[in-house]
C-alpha cells in the first residue's frame, strides 16, 4: 500500500514538474541562440519579471528540484545584474558559447574554485554542474561583464548577453536532464544482432 502511494506521488510530481518546466522553458525564449529579439537592460528586466511571475504561479517554482532552483536563481541573479546596467546596449543574438567559455577562464582563481562547473561546461554537460557552485560562479562572473560594460559598452553588452544566454541554456539543459527528455530511446539495429 505504501509503495503504491509513493509511486503515485512520484508519478504525479513528475507530471506536474513536466508541465511546470515546460512553462519555464517558454519564458526563456528571448535568451535563446536562435531568437530574433534583441537584448538590453529592458529585455533583461522583462525576462526576469516573466520568470518571477512563473516562479510564484501555482505551477511554478514549487516544482523545481533543489538543483534546478539553484540554476534558476543563477539566471535570475544574472538578469537582475544586467537589468540595472544603464549602459547595456541592444545587441544582436549570437551564439555565446565560445565567449562564455573565455569568461569562465578569465580569472584563474575563480576558474579553479569552480573547476567542476568549468569542466562540465566545457564538456557540454552543464547538467553535471553542482547547483550551488553554479549559482556562486555566476554571481562572481556578473561583475566582470559590468566592468567591461563601463570600459566599452559595445563589448560589455555582448559579454552580458552571452552570459545571460548561456546561463539560460544551462538551466534549460538541467530541466531536460531532470525530465530525461533528451535520452536517445530509439532502438539501435545492432543491439538485435
């Protein structure tokens, strides 16, 4: 009897989490690599507000796992930092992976301190990053982009967008990992020989 109740609760949670994560996924569209929207302080503020509305909805943040919540707050902190940056200029969408990889390695002490995150990102497996470390790493990287923004608004704006884009991408990857939606479940013909 207890096992049946636990199984039903687990199934119910997974179904609710699937719906909640899908709604969260939609809110991150403005930060996607292939989005045509521009990124600036207003876009950061608007996306942060949309994420917050989702978080406090009846099918929102309540269903985040502990690690996914850390990834979520890493994105919110990043967007909050950039939404207050008055010099942030509109930048076109680019694929920010290479730029963000360079940002991760700029400060050797930070790269060493969060080496598990840096390695997982470089291996294109951000779902392996420890959530708390990822949250703290993002908090330490944001001021770097702000310093660059003060020196060169065009370059700094590009760095800010690349960071927001990749932090958002890491969250989406984490969500997909938790729901196991990216598993290759197609049968392999050679398994049957």
